[in-house]
């Protein structure tokens, strides 16, 4: 009968596990074969297999054709540097000053002998390294450096958190203002705190911080978190951007004390950090009280709103060496692609910092870091919107059959993101995200948080996320961004030509197509009306210990607390990490709508004297106590 002889074998638990594993393996293999043609069809022509494979190729033909083709070299994509590399003095790794220099063995001097190849005994220390190394290269995760950076987030009372954030270093040429030769050759690059290692371009590392507030879902904010820094790096590379410090390095001869000897390690006092802090002109409460924007409580027991301080006027763009012809061509191609893909507002689109033709009389430089940042923002937004237009609409699957869909965005093959991965999910995402990013570049190896270091801060902003600087001498906040609302005079003038009218909601706020922000990534249904990702860019020069810290936040924080309250909460914290947690915790506690809240705090040169200027942290203590008591009042929701 074909059956084995002998007693039947009992079914064991091991047999059950084996059957389950075999079943799922077969299901996975069949799903992979069925999905292979669709994946091949979705790939653009520039990707591998799309030229030799056809979307209708049966699964059985895919593997033999792939096996015969010559394997293409894999494209290794670099992950985002969530760390920074620094040179730490050996004393920080071995703080015991009693450690002796030289061979660390306890043999008697009579038993010690020079090493030779015949003896076979390994030397105590490698022959190519000195016995006492003054500097050690260390890679430090930025999110673990709680004394330099802190981040916290909360979903509030929402079902999930749509906010995302990013922090690390990016590979692009330096854009900092060149320091005097005397400063470059001074002892700042020999500070005992440690110096920043050079990037791949031979410049000090560029630090990158970003906060992204999604709406309608997390696909757009996740995309910006994972890809926006790559777009900035790619734009800088395509523009063939050169370092702003390159002229200092050209023909530079090594210092006499740097040849053949290790770098001398100096204390923080000798490096000038203490002197920079002591030279600050700290203002008293009387001198700052008139400039402080502190909320008050009126006679009815309600908070009387006070306008936030005006945004800092940034310095004009600085010219930088690049391939001007290639940069102008890329800018023109991007604008033409916006016209043909989206149309509407973008038919007469002229982005800021873009020069579509050569104009020798223009006061602005033809290519600057600002134009690179603008190109990266617009390129990322167009890729995201075009990728969504190619996908089926979950509300109406027949829309994707039309060449021009109802959202009036032409679904054509889009430019791949720098990571080479797909954009979004399988169905069309109609939401979007706001974004605020900060890039910090230093002209010397001294890190930007050193009190004696100068640096250049570049901010790119879209939407209602917010970035603040806290001035050390006065303790006052200085906003670097402004909310992009339809009611704003500049935004209203920009949009009135295309939006027939704005809708006012029950809170008295104007909206465009139901959106509270007139600039955002994504939001493909409102693109033709002018809801673009044109960034508002601000360049700020940071002097030694001029500012104490930098704060990046979503509207869940800035929409609940005033700027002065936010910086005062950070002043009371011991570390930036604790400051970020305290800001988010307080904003979530006193918020009336329970929006997602995210806060990033970055330490700057004046951190050690952050509470001495102006009113300190006590200026808003009364209003913060009032907010907390109101939040704890059980009759709050009844009134």
C-alpha cells in the first residue's frame, strides 16, 4: 500500500513547529514571486532590472534572466550620522594623573631589554604610536550627549504622535564666516575640552537639527526625517559647492609646533573659554524689563496675550564657490518641472535665492548656501507629491487611471530620494508636514558649544514649527522663524492671486483649503493654490558666548507657551536634555487641545551663564504657576 511498516509515529510538539515554519516559508515564497512583477514595474527606468525586465514577465522567467545578467555593483547608501566625531584629550579617558609614561610593567630594570625580532616577545606598545597619545578620536552619539543636546516628545491626548525629529552631522562643505588668521592659528584648536574632527570635505563638521510636524498622518514627517538631510547633501554635491574656508587652507604651511610632535593640550582657561564668558556684558532686570514680552493676567482672571518678539533679521547671503552654470541649469530645470507637473501657482513661480538667468547687476550672489537649501526643500517636496500622485486614491481607486488626476498633479516618474528607497505607502497620502531645520558651521576646529567659538547658524523653515535663540546677556528669546499663516500680510499677498477666498474657522483663524498653514510639504490637494515648501531662510552669526542655547519645537509647544516661558523653563534645567523634557512636560500639562509636542534643546557657548541675564528664569514664574493651577482646576472644562 506504500505505507511504512511498523507502529505509527506519534505527532509531537516539534512536528507542529516544523509544519508551521514550512507553511509560512511557502507563503512567503509565493508572495515574493507574485510581488516581483509589480515591484519591477514600479521602478523608474534608471534603476536596475527595469531595462531588461518587463512588468508582464511571468515569475518563472524573472530568476533565470536575473541570474544570467552580470551582477551590478551594489550602491552603498550612507546612513545618517547621528553622532559626531571629536578629538578628546587622553586625560579625559585616563583622568588619573599619576599614570606613568612609558612601559607599564613591573619587571626589574635589570630584566628589561630592547625588543628585537628574534626575541619573539611583543612590544609593550605599538611601535608606530607614541607611548603617550595626547588626543584620542572618539565617536559620540549626539542623542547620548545629554550635556550638549536634548530632545523630548509627547503625543499629548492624540491617539498617536505625528511629530518627528532628527539630529546629527551631514556631509557638505563648510559655510561659516571665515575667521581671522590669528584665530585659526591660535590655541582654540588645542583646547582641553576636545576639538571637532574634520568632515569628509576636510572642514569642521556641519551639525544638523530638525523638527517636523506632520498632519493627516506620519508619512510626510517620516519622509522628511529620513530623507531631507540627504537632499541637502545631494544638492550641495550637484551644485559642486566649495568650502567657504578653502582660501584659508590653500597653500597653508604646517605650524612649526605641529610637525613631529603631538598637539599641546591646554586647559579651558588657557583656550579662552573663561575669558569669553567673563567679558559678557550681562544686563540687569531694569534694562531688560521694557523689552521682555511677558504675559499678564487681566482683571477677569484670564491670560492677556502679548505679541511675541519680532524675528531676527538675518545677514544677507554670502557668495560661495560653486559651478554656477550647473547650478543655474538645475534651478531652471526644477522650476520647469514644477510648471509642467503641478501648474497653477507654480506657472509664475520664482523661488527666493534662485537666479534663473545670469544677472551681473543683481546684489545677491548667483549661488549661495541659501539657494542650495531652497533647492533641497523644493526638490524633496516635488518628489513626495509626484510619488503620491502615481498611487491609487484610497477614496476613489479609479482616479489613478486618468493621466491628470483630480488633485491636478501629473503622476510621472519622480526623482528618487537620496536613500534610493520608495516614498510613502501603497496608497496615496494626502496629508503633509511642516519643517524647521538648523545647520551650524564653525570656522575653526573648536566645537560650536565652546564659549570662545564663533559659528554660523543657517535656519530653513516651512510652516508653524519654531526655532528660538536665547541671548546670554539679556536672557531674552530671539525667534528665527515666523508662522506661515494665511492671515499673515506677506502670505496673504502671495496667495490672493490664486486662492479665491480664505475660510475663517470658529476660532477666527483664516484657512486655505482647510489648512492652517500656507506653506507645507505634501498637501497635494492644495499645491496649485500656492501651499508650497519655499523655505524661509535666516542666516545668523553666533559670537563667542553670545547665545546660551537653541530651541526647536513643534506647534504643540509654541502654540501653548510664549517664547519667554520656553526659554525660562530651559534656564532652570541642569542639562539640555532635562530642559527639553521639562518644556514638553509643562506644555502637555497646561495644553487645552492636547496637541503633539516636541522640543529639541542645543547647547551654545553661553550655557554656563544662561540664568544671569535680565530677569533670569523668574520673569515668567507667576504666569507659569497660574497656568498650572488652571490646568489642575477640576472646573476647567465646565467653564
